[in-house]
């Protein structure tokens, strides 16, 4: 082999190695992008943690076996089969599954937090409007977030924490569940 052929062999070998590295890096970047990347996965896991410790399942998940959240319908809000609680002046009443409440403020219904595009937050919210709702206590349609929702807990969270909750909610199973089925929703303001 001549020195010129060796030189070309080294160049082509280097180019081939470089091409393999570029292809691998691009494929790896594509896989991370499709999976949301390591940063997105950390945000989703942080959101899962925050949803778990702040009691979201207490009201937003239907129950089985007493007060155990039904994880097959996790965070889908009040089922149409849940009867609204009774009303009594000066008292707070809850449905048996804690997905709807009445009190001096009126009636509140646990929202469908799944990314369902018809009945869930996927229909009415973006990340920015979700963060704004948690900050202001006002839904995008102008209605107030009602008790027993602990709005003050969420108002004190960082933007990163609220965005992590949003990121997690985008990964859960979409469930078509119209939470106001059979009852009158509050008027938009």
C-alpha cells in the first residue's frame, strides 16, 4: 500500500468513525427528544411526586374499596354516577367519594385532570394557563377554583413545581369523563 493510499484510508476511516458518532449522537438525541429528554423525565417524576403528596387523588380520583383511589380512573374527576351531596345552611357536605362538595360557597366538582382532549384539561388548558390558574385561583373561563381545593398550597409553589405537575398530568391516561354530567355547572364569569 502506498503512503498516499494509507493517507486516504486513514481519512476515510476517520470520516466513517465521525459519521458513526454523528449518527449515534443524532439517534440518541432523537430518542431523548421523543421521550422528553432526561430533563423532561425528571420534571414528570417531580410532578408525580407533587401530585402524590399534595392530595390530588383525594378529590380528583374516583374511589374503590372505601377511600382508596381507583387508579384505573386516576385524576379523572367526579364520575357521572356520583350523586351530589346534600345541602344544609352553614355546613359542608361531601359526596361519598369526595369528588363533589357543597358548602357556603355553593357546589364544587373535582375536575378531570387527565389530558383527555374533550373532557379533561387537554381541552381547556395549556401549561401557561394551568400555571396561571394555580397562581390566581381562577380557571381560564373566569370561574374561581372552589373549596376544598387548597389553592393557597399551589399559589406558593414555584413555577418549576407547577410546570412539573403539568408535565406529569400530560403523561397519564386520558379518560373521557364529563364531571358535570347530571348537574348544573357554575356560570362562567
